[in-house]
């Protein structure tokens, strides 16, 4: 990790929102890589002007690097962090193309269904359970199948795909916890529990004010 002087005055700044799954994946990679950064928790209804000046599209996470470069996509932040240091081999445990394909499936197809399942009142054309079934068919059954072959999505060890996707599966599970705890996705439920109860995950979910 020799590319930057990361003394406290010269650290990257991460604009983040604690529960946002994209921001969670960025924080997971930054912490795993051991990159120190200044965390700025953002109120999504009142985004700070300095963040919008750096990144007018107005989504979190945004990472401002010490050299002024701005990374405005969560996956770019993950890949930048892991290019600094990858002590757990998230980029090497599985082929990059395979990992990126799964992440793309998550971001393009699963995420819109997750939003519909979570907020069915905003999408009244179908019942909540239909969105849930579509999310199962589109992605969750595939992930579960993969986990029957190895302990993580692409290999026995966790990789970029696991860490980029787990915050979204966590959100899905939280919509109807009772249903999730009884559903057929046994391997996926086990995977979710293992990853979200890790020290790493708990550390990035700590409340910014320490409470
Ligand atoms: N493609 C972006 C998506 C980020 C995103 O949509 N973040 C949401 C929060 S989970 C956001 O900031 N939405 C803007 C808003 O709610 O105003 C990324 O990967 O970073």
C-alpha cells in the first residue's frame, strides 16, 4: 500500500450512509485492505454541498482520494482499496470475470427486485410476494446452488463477489425475517449469517457516533 501518504491529515474521505448496501461494500473493502479513511456519514435527504460538488450525481458512497481523484461507484472503491492491499485474496480467489458477472447480476437485476420487495407500496402493479419470487428466481436460487458447491460464492474462501453482494442479501433477509428464517435457501442463510457476524462486517456497521 505504498501509493499514498495516508497520515491522518492526508487520508481518503468516504461519504457514506451506514445502512446503504453500496456504502457497506465499499467500507468492507477499505477496512479489509487496511486503508485508513475519514468517514463522513451523510443524511440522504440533506446531502452535504462538498459531496455534491465532488460528485453531482448525489449517491453514496463517494471516495475522495488524497490526490483529488474522486471515485463515485462502490465497485470502483472496492477495487481501488484492494489494489492498495488484498490481504484476504478477495481479487485472487476466483476469476475476476466470474465475480464481476455475479456482481452485475446483483446490481442490475436483483437490486430493482429487492427495492420492489422492500417497498411494494411504491410498485403496486404486483404483490410483494411476486417480487420476492422473482428475486429468488433471478438470483437467490443461483447463489444458493453455488454455495452447495463451495463455501463461498466462487470458491471456498470469500472473494470480491461475496463481499459486494452480501449487503444486498442482508437487506433482502431483513424485509421479512420470519419468512427468511424458514425459507428453502439453507446454504445462503448460513453464508449470510457467517459473513454478517464476522468481525469485519460488525466493524463496518458500527454506529458512526459510537453508540
Ligand atoms: N451505482 C452506485 C449506486 C449507489 C446508490 O444508489 N446509493 C444510494 C443509497 S443506497 C443513494 O445514494 N441514493 C441517493 C438517494 O437516496 O438520494 C454505486 O454503486 O455506488
